């Protein structure tokens, strides 16, 4: 099984994306999923082509301006970027679709 690339995105690619990454690491560990994790700003994320992008709901309109192939990259939008419960609820079906969970 290939290791997934997950990119955490915020406006500047610093604070909130890193906080989301740290919360998600706990969820991924709980689920037994290994992945390459990184964080970025929105404009860099659009060209990065990761398997999954995780970002705040308020960035959805900005992502809609970019052409991101939904067959390659699935974007997960969160209301609360540090809620482990929300992260797990939203990432579990995506991980199954990507073949990282059975």
C-alpha cells in the first residue's frame, strides 16, 4: 500500500495548518494510517497535487478558484480544524476511498 500524502492548508501556511496537522496526527495514529504530512498556504497547495488536502471550511471558496483534479486530490473541509472528532469523521471515508483503510 502506498503512503498517502496529506497537505494541511491555511492562509499563510503556518499556524493553523500546523495545528490541524498535529490534531490529525493523533487521529491517523489511532486509525493505524501512516502518511506523509506537510502544511502549506493555499496558492502553493493548488499546485502540490497531494492525495488529500485538509483545510478550514472558510477556505472553500478560495479553493474553488483553482483547478484541482478530484480524482487525484480530495479536499476535506473542517468547521473546527483542531477537533479530532470532526477530523476522524471526515477523514475516515476519504482514507477508505484512497485504500488506506479497509
